């Protein structure tokens, strides 16, 4: 399997999939919610750094959100 060559910031993913950034940050705070290796923390010189997702990570996030929405109903 090929390694990812690009990632998307969590802020961009929120815009891309039309979800609330705070919700995505909460989901990302538990790495068990996303397939292993598909969410990557980037150290950018700030105390917080940046959370990023691969293409598969975005799919995994959307699958997780879909399961959550089913439970809420």
C-alpha cells in the first residue's frame, strides 16, 4: 500500500465535509476513533501543533460521524 503524500488540516476538513470544527477536534482527541496512521499530528512550532488527516482519514472520520448520527436518532 502506498504511503500518503499529502494531508489536510482539521480546519480544512471541517469546511470540506461541512462539520463543526469543535466536534471534529473532540473526535480527534481520541485516536481510537480514526483508523491507525490516518490522523497525523504535525509539529509546527506552536504549543498545540496541527491535526491533519489523510484521504483515508477523512473517510474514516465520515464513517465515524455516520455511526454517531445513527446512534443519536
